[in-house]
């Protein structure tokens, strides 16, 4: 003990200087990181693994057949009540067809989810309910066939979903509902405009959700793991959660993850010229095919998925109707705001072709309807980004959206004719 006292008495200045240096270094690093974070913009950064706050990616969980559905984690406890047991927003479809209410399943990507069941955000940040633009107009203006008392809207749609996820959801749930509305086209166009893979590869949401272990991309795998580990560390530690240094590391790592394609094993591709041992390899098309040949293959695939959906509906004795999404590159005169937010790689020609192929399915007996012209006489702002409509709160439990309200009316009026709904005689139906 005397030795330790003498040692510290002799070297106290040394230890004081070391302690002071460490303290100053940590403070400087934290201040520098705080300043750097202000410089680094978070726009566009993949926030999948940021556990210290509830994000879109935090609301996802893997699904064995559909890729991913909603499944709130501990950071999203305020939102868990809006998700039903199947992992979707809206009325949960029963295990067998209801004899009381007419259930309609809406499947597709984020636009389908939004028009069918849009989450309501309350003053305290909770999302425990949803508002259905489609259900609102449907129940206000139509009566279901007898003996049903009303309509229920069940959503099997998720942001980033692309065919055949919509077809697979039909396979899983068609016999639980009375009718199925498929609304898609925009997510599918990526493999039609400049295709390099077969249609069917799920969006990067699934790859990031699975932490990319199967991609063979060592750098991306470790970046995502680093972000995830730091996020968990910050979430569980009351001191580290305030660390700007860790925030900076996460921000930089996040920034680089979005620059890397999670679906390609770059080393394998560089050495062998193929996509083997990679996520993309499962959907790779022959390397000697031209872009046009790949596009032609995918147009055929898209029609195949719709025909399969129709066939599943017939087997299940379930009504099926298909709608092609409106897109800002066609028909609508864009406002100045829309011109800024809808900037996107040109795809008008490929979407025109998609519309032609889509409508050709009418000759094969499918109930197909294009919505590409529904905004052609609308001068107001519809789009808030490259594809979604502007949505505003109207009251605590209701929303307003010119885009989704027009879409809901078009869809409902067409389905009502096909499925035999009775129009109500009231002034509320615009």
C-alpha cells in the first residue's frame, strides 16, 4: 500500500496530465462529432438499424413467404396497436369468410396500403389506428350484397412490395375474403424500364432487414452490423445514448450503405462475371440477353402473376379486380411543387407499354382497369414525392387527401359495377 501511495505521489502530475488529455480528447471528439453531424445531412440515409427511435425499417419483420410485414420492435411500442396479428394495418380478415361483413383485401405496394389503410398519428406520437380512404367512400356510398351489413378493408400491402408478393398474398388469404383489389405497377416498372434482373426480386427493404448475410457483400454486411450494434448499445446505455461520436460513426456508416448495392456480390462478379453466391443471382437473367430481351421477359412475367391471381380468385370463389397505378410522368399537368418532388428517371415509354400489356388481359377475361388518367383534369397538387399523394390531418380520426380520395372513388365505382354493389341515394357521394 505504501508503495502505491509513493508511486502515485511521485507520478501524480503524469497521471493528471493523462487524465486531462483523455478528458479534453473526449470532449473535443464529442464537440467535433456534433459539428460534423450538423454538416452531414441525414436525408437519404438508411435508418434501418437506428434503434434509438422508431423508423419505417423498425416497423418491419421478416415473413416466411411474403418477405416482410409490419412487426414493431421495442422502439415502436406506441405504434404496435395499429398492426393486426397478420402483420398488416387495418381490419384483420377472419380465418374463414365472414357471413356478417363483406371483406375486401387490398394488395400492392405503399400506395395500395395508403389508400386502403393510412396510419393515424396522434398528438402524443402514437399510431394506434388507421384511416381508410377506400373504406370511407365505400361505406358512405354503397351497400354490400345481401346479407352483408357493411364493408371491411383488409390490407395486405407494404412499402416496396413488388410482384409476385401480391400474388403470394392472394394465395395465402384469398379464401378469407370476398373480394381482392390489386393495385400495382409503379414498383414493377423498375424491372421494365432498365431491367437487369427478373421481375420478382424483392426490394432492398428485405435485404436490409435480413442484415444482408446472404449477399456475400462483406463490406456492406459489416457496415450494417456495425450500425445495428452501436444502435443497440446506445439504446441500452443512458450515457452512450447521448454520444455524438457514436452518432457520427453511425451517420457515416449509414451514408455508405446506401451507396452500395446490397444485391450484388462485387468480388464474385469481378472475378467470375456472374451473380452467383449473391442475392441477385437468384433472379439473374442470361448475361447475353439485351436490355430489351430482359424487358420483354418481365412484361410476360408481370402478366403471368396477374393471371395467377385471377386463377386463385376463381378457385377460391373470390372476386378479383386489378388496377394499374397512376404515375406523375403520364397525363397530369404537374404543379411547380410536383415538378420538384417527382423528379425521377424517365419511364414514360415503359409505363405506356406496361399499360398496354395490362389492358390486353381484358381479352383473357381479367377485370383490369387503368388509373393513369384519373388526375388529368386536376390542377391542384396531388403528389408529395415520386409516387405518393399528399395527406393532411382533417381531425383526430380523419385524414384528407385529394389524390387518395379521387383514387378511392375510381376504384370503388368500378368494383361496385363488377361485384354488384348497390349505390346509396344520398348527397354525400361526390
